[in-house]
C-alpha cells in the first residue's frame, strides 16, 4: 500500500529547540540515496529540505558543518560536474523524521550549454513538483550577491512559497566580510528575499550554525492542526541501498 507523500503545512512554526538539541538532530544525518533524474528518487513521506546554490557557494561545506560530519556531502574538485541529487536522512533512534536533499550546483562556466540546460531542468522540475518538499535553503556568496540565476530561481519558487513552502537565503563565507559589510548585504538581500528568511553563515567561524540548525528543526517539526496531528502516523524514509556507501561528489 502506498502512503501519500508528506505535504508542507502552512502556519506557525514549532518553538525553536535548544541549540544542542537541534545540532544533535542534525548530527544524525546519514546518506540515503543518489539519483541523476527526478524519477529515480524514492518517494519520501517525511519533510524534505533542499539545499541549492551556485557552484562554489559553499553548499557541501555548509551541510558538513551543520551535520558535524567532514565528508557527508562530498565537494568535487571539478565544480559543476556533479549531476546528482543526493538525499540524507535525519532522525534519532532509527526513525527518520526528515530528509535533506543536496542539489547540483548551477552556473559553472566551464560546463557545456547542453549540460547546463539539462541539469537546470532537472533542478527546476524537482523544486516545482517534488511532493514532500517542505523548505529550501538557497546558498549565496555575499560578495557576489543574488545573481541572475539566483533571482530566476526565486521566481520559479514564488508560487510554492506563497502556498507555504519555507525558504531561507543563506549568505555563506560571512568571515570574508566586515560587520558593516554583513549588515549591508543582509539589508539588501532581505529586500529581494521573496518572503523568505535571510541569515549570515560562516563554517570557519561557526557563525549562524546553531540558528540554521534550529530553523531547519522547526521546518521539519511543524505545528499540525489537532485533527491532523491525531491522524498522522509516524513515517519513515526508505532504507538506503546496501551498496550505497557515500554521496555522489557535489
């Protein structure tokens, strides 16, 4: 019997947990599966949170920092080469209560136009049609700001955000900026965030790490209406294939 996919719930967030609880939850992340095409991804019946961004925006470093694992998300030495969507399960005591999705980086100049178009179409299809998608983290190098591709992505996401999809623009590599520069880019980005949250993040200085972990925990544990909460059975994601030991480089 097929269980209906989890649907994002609009409304208030759960109270933020203690940072230690959120970080402990993030540390449970395990590789689940990888797929080059959307139809190869397994159906997921728990909240799914996607990480997207340009190549070299610090996506793999961000995921590894949040999960406190050095090589959970593997950063390729050849940016733009990875075409796979990598999924990681989250949850304590063997019960999966959320999934992270690491999408291919986009915008790398040394990739053929046909490959760019194909990869971007896979990503857009995922963001538009993935049933259980609950939240999106868009990683952006604050020294570059939101690029044309980032803004195009925001436009694609707008209908789902209006329907309740959670959204965060994460300005990575914050340690490269002074405090005044951080304040300025935060202000500018918030004006273009399309209703999403905006945070600074530095893996090196651990800036924003606790806050992002707490927000993702809130996304994955929404406040359900009383009737839905009473009816909703605990769900779990599919087990990873036995021969899948690590994620596709990204």
